[in-house]
C-alpha cells in the first residue's frame, strides 16, 4: 500500500511537471510568435514607407519640373514637355496641364534599383484660381493607381490619394546656401496597401518632410505617424520618435538614422534605422540595415536585424 501511494505521488508530480513544462513551452512559443509579428510589422512599414517616400519626392520634383504648375517666375516661356525632368522609369501625360494635372505611367524598366508599374496622377488644388506649387500652402493631390514597387524580389502595391502641402513655399530646385530648408506635409486617410501574399490593408499616414540643402548632398528628415493593419491582419500604430533621415547620396529608401516605435496587439517594438549588419549605428557609411527590438513579458527583449528592401 505504501509503495502504491509513493507511485501515485510520483505520477502526480510527473504529470504536474509536464503540464507546467507544456504551459511554459506554449507561452514561449506565443512570445516568439508575437515578436515575429512585430518584425513583420516593422518590415511592412519600412517597405511601404520607402516606396511612398520616393513617390512623394517624384511628385514634388515633377511639380517643380512643370513650369505651368510650379509657377516658376524665372521664365515666361510656354510649357514645353520636352524640357521637363521626370522620373527615369516613367512616361508623362501632360494633356491636362492646363487644368493643373500631370499623369505619370511607370513602365517597369528597373530604374534606380527598383521596378515600378502603375500610375501616379498629380492634381494641383485651386489651379484654376491661380494657385501654383511654389506658393505657401499650395496642395498637390497625389492619386496612386495600382502603383507597384518591387525591390529585391519583394513588392508592395499602393492605391489611394495623398495630400502633399507646401508649408514653407518654394521649390526643391530653390535649395541653396541662400534657401537652406523647405518643408512639406503629407497625409492620407484612404491608402490601400497590397502585399506579396495578396492581402490588402488600409493605412492612414500623417508626416512632415523637411528638405535641407546640406552642402549639395540633399538631406530629407521625416517625422510623423501611421496606423492601420499589417499583412497579418494585426492593428498597429507607428510613430517616428526621432526623425528618419535620408541623404540623396545614399538613396531615399535607405535612411541613415532615425527611430520608429511600433505598437501592435499588446507589444511595443523600437526600430533603429541606419545600422550595420551587427546592429551598430553607422550613419556615415550609407548603412544597409535596421534593427528591431521587441520587448515582451517580464521585459524580455527580442532583437532582429533586417536588411533594407
């Protein structure tokens, strides 16, 4: 009888230990899965942000290149599309230029390390009543139409309208030792994002884009926030807690510095932009990576280094 009692006690302890071990293992797996969700969110955000930021710059430069829309006072010549400077992978339709409208169609020619297809339609608000892009407060509406960007075999498709506002006045071509800074803001509440797995999500963005002359190596600093769902269907908010900084010489899709905080489900993660393969900040050498640090339960940290797409 005594032996049976001992055996039963041992079995009870063994089962209890097994349940505890299984529970701990399950929690560990859940923790790992949530950390991976944060990595997915950071990667989604960086991919979309790189595609959109380059598109905003293309819109700004295209409005700058069109004399009718820019309102450049240095010339009274009629509009001559052959003199425009457009993105190297796009053709331009200026047939509606007298309504303040330009349409770029991207031809998938693998220009500047990326492949782009689809269209962007730019409309200068209040063009008929005299507004021009160089004016303080001028608004350029950017309509993305199946705008697909592929880089390093990973793609994102953007649809929806974004509003780019000239906060300070002036054109990007005005940047010089005399005019060192130009500021734009951009916002959208109806942006649709389609990822490689064909999942489509809605995002909202609100950003401030500050251009600096920087001795001729143009510098772009971006602050702001975004919200929506990632391609796993998880709701998120994202905020730049330190300006995301890009240099023309390094490529607009590869920030040299910046900090972005993501909140998704019950997790927070911090993304440090502009690091080397070891996760060390490297703003002076056109770094190719960003670091994601996710803080889980009991303040346990999960770190991952991801290459720019």
